[in-house]
C-alpha cells in the first residue's frame, strides 16, 4: 500500500488515553505508521512486559556496537544510561510507559543507527564533557529524543526546510511533498508526543537526498535501507557536532498530518511556522 493511502487511513478524531494501553497506537498518527510491522508482534490485550519485548528484540538479533546483544532491564543502576547500554548491552526500560516502549521500537526499526548513536554517546563521555554535556552530546540526545528523518527525491524541497519556507513547501509544493518526500520517526519522545498532538509540535530532522526509486520500496525495505545509510552517516564525527545541524520541522504542517492543514491559512501562523534565524535577522 502506498504511503499516501495509509496516511489518510488514520483516524483524526482519536484521542488516546496516555496512561492506558491502546493496541491500535500505531494508527493514532501518520508519524507512527512506519512502526506498524514491528508493533504487530505486541499483544493486543495489555501493555507488553519486559519479557515480551525482549522476545521481539531477540527475534531481530539487535546488538550494540561493542557486540553485546541488547537486553532490556529495569531502570536503575550505577552506570550512566548510555555507558550501560554500550558496555553491557543493557537498555533500561520502564513497563507501562509509552516513552520507553517507543525507544525499544526504535531500536528494532533502526538497530544500526541506534547502535551508532550510542557509540557516539559513549565516545563523548570524556573528562572534558563528564561534568558539562557538550555540544555533541546535546545534538545526539536531541536527535535520539525528537529526531525525524526526512527523505526527498527533490533537493529543492529539502532546501525549503533549511530556509524555513513552510508555506511554499507544505502548501505551494504540496503535491511534490506527498509524491517525492517521506518523513520517518526516530525520536522516541516525538513518537510519544504524537499520541496527543498539539500546535507547536516540532521534530528535529536529518535531511537525506535520495534517488526516487527508493520511495517505491515497501516500508520495511525502505526502513532497512535508511537505517544503514543513517548508521554510516553517524559514524562521521563531523555529523551532529551541534544541534544546529538538525533542521527544526513543524510536524503538523506535513500534508495530511493534521486536518487543519488542508487550509492555506493554517500556514500563516508564524508562532508555529517560524521564519527562522536568518529571516528574523
């Protein structure tokens, strides 16, 4: 099924109850649809416990960069979170918690990228940054929590994002956005937020120029391909040196991701669709 079709299958009026289990959570918002296949392995009856999630992890063979298999453990421990993941393969996960569930699902969908990101975090724990996080760790964390991966077969569309030209992108080039772009979730906090979306919801995107043929792949194949490319990208120490290397993107401006954005006037709200630093200067 084409991405354009499944976007419009989402029920716009659904209001999730955040502290209760909802087996149809991937249908709540189009951002979550790429998680649909991996989430199919989760029970429909209740929150998955650690053992159930671990079975999903084991089935995919996820490992951290040090080579240790990923193991889900209860929160708590003496080692810092990222160090514990890298050195022991132990990923802290709270049960009955959307934030941590989405983190596990992201590991399953983007295993190479998450491992590469964790390795960068581990390398950032030096004497110079142990007391002050530093710009690199801030950028890595921002992508890990609020990251969005934007694919485009038309480079000019990516430039409109860099230039904060939201109405020309999402309204004037609406058809091109639908046909030549894809927006994939990465940040688990961003995934959690779209369960109850609000005006002002913003992702922080890595922009990838791709061949048009990639957009014709089924979603699982597309995700695997993007995972490998992102992982190779993050190995480069020049990538994510600063949060400025991530492009802020107003998520509810993406065509079909909010019923209000079917009206051109929606994009005139400069409180949400901000002009960017260069335009303000």
